[in-house]
């Protein structure tokens, strides 16, 4: 047998550590999220923290609008890169290199976020344009190996991402006051284009875009990391002034409010795959955007709540951001739940739960209008967050048709929170 040459050995090693993008439609259905992806997600949340910190210092309609636009842009870039890795990525040196390149650009974007609406707006737009250009190149390289049935959606992803890159960089030429509205229009255009690609895909193309276990885990982990920002907001508020009994009480109640958001998401909809349909998958993905943004905004408002712990009434902006954020968390979670198989398995329970969440959301807004003291506001938020969960658990325990599932185990092998209805005994 002829001995393998040096060049052949090198080619074999290179193929192992620098593999070409995985062809469309060949993504593994069962895959564990790796440390590289988690590290990338943590870097993205640093940008979310920057945006939330800036919002905490400017709790106004203008500040909230700027936060929403920048957060959406960062989230779109994260979702775009996550989807690319899910469909085409390997755990090799190529993936590490491309992730590193994105992380370097993200670090530059994060540095410009505090002044993105003003002095650093041009630099932020250029950095965002570079990030989307990198993503467009990744999609282009993956599209070269696609079979004919996948070429249309691949080309649309390449075109849409490249167009965003050019337009984002072009906003550097706009006046400072026009940049944030321009970015907002780009956010809306991209999301509309993404929805159009998914909804107009063929059955074969749609099958390749089904949300996998790994993507479900990835979105859930991202929510968890962003939830950590609520704790960051509380700690920032407590460390910024002498700690009294009242400030400590308000801070600890605010932590429980953040925990209520976690409880709501993961018990009612989190860590579960949507139905394998185009509309369900699209609804599942897009529902995470307002949900995650609301959690981050709540974290920003919690710092202000602690700062004003001794006030007779909570500041208006703080109360509205915190309570409206809680309402968005409930509504987005229920919208997400409509994409799950559980919604069809026990439609009666979920529809009742959706009505209760809507009523509680109205109560959240009424609470914001009343603006009680920070401690009372926090306690009321905790109480209202518990209403849907208590209802769901009470109904499950009283139901003869749906006895409580064994903790932590469901019929389909996914986690079974207490208020998640499951079929079977």
C-alpha cells in the first residue's frame, strides 16, 4: 500500500478543521448547542446591556424608541447569524474564525451604542453595516453549494442581508437626527422580508427551516442571559447609593419581578418546539423579539425603581416602562404559545390562559397609570405575574382529563413545566 504523501495528509487535516458550509437541508435535527455559540450569545447580550444601560439613563419616549430600534437591529443580526450556523455551520476552525470575526465587529458596535443616536451614530451605522456584510458573505458561501430547490431562499437571504449592509453603512451620511428613524425602517423592512421568504417557501424549503432542538435551546439560553440584565439593573441601583432597608426591599422585590418573567416564559412556552408549519415557525421566531426586548427594558427600569425607592410615587417613565414591559412579556409569551403543539392539544386551557394574560396585561397598564410607591409597585407586579400561573396549575390539578405530568418529563421528551398541558397519563 502506497504511503500517504504530505500533501494528502495536509488536505485531509484541512478538510477536517476547515469544512465547507453544510448544504441546505442537511442540518442535523438532534444537535447540542456548543460553547462557541453560547460565547457568541453572551457577546451579543453585552450589546443588549449597553442599550439597556443607556435606556436607564434616558427613560423617555425618545430613549425608549432609540432602545427599541437598536435592540431590534442587534437581535436581527444575532438571529441571522444563529440561523446561518444552524443550517450551514460545523464545529470546526472555520466556524470559530467566522464567529470571532463577528465578535470583533460586535465589540466595535457595542462601544458606539451609548451615543448611537448622536455623536457616534455614523460609526455605529458603519460597524453594523460591516457586520451584515460579513453575514451576507457567509450566506453567499453557503449558497454556492445549494441544490436547485434551495437556491431561491438562499439568494433572498444573501440579497436581503447585503442590502441591509449597504443601507446601514449609508446611514453614516445622514444627519444625526435621521439615523435612528432610518435604522427603524430597516428593521421593519428586514423583518417583513424575512417573513415573506418563510411564508412563500415551498414545502421542501420549509422543511429545512423547521425550528430544531438546538435552535430552541439557543433562543431559551438567550432569554436567560438577557434576564440576567434585570438583576444587573437592580445591583446597579443598589450600588449607586447608600443601601437602606427600603432600597434593599425594593431591590429584592425587583429581583422577584425578573424571576416572574422567567417563570412565565419557561412555564408557558419556553424550551418547546413550534409546530412544523411555516406560519408557526415564523410566529415562534418573531415572538421572541418583543419578548426579549421587553425583558431588557424592564431591567433598565428596575435601576430607576431602586434609585427612587423612598419616593411616594414611582416616576412615571419608570412605572410605564416596567409595567408595559411586563404586559409585553405576557402577551408575547401567549403569542408564542399559539405556535406550539400544546395549543392544539388543550385549546380550552390555553385560550382561557390567553384571556387571563390579556386581562392581567390591562391591569399592568392600569398599575402604571396609578403609579404607587416603588415597593407597592413591585409587589403588585409580583402578584399579577402569579395570576396566570396559579390559574394554569389549579386547572391542571382539577382536571381529570389531564392529570399532572411527572415533573421534568413530557410525552415528547421535552421539559414539562407545571402549567404546560400534556396529553397522556
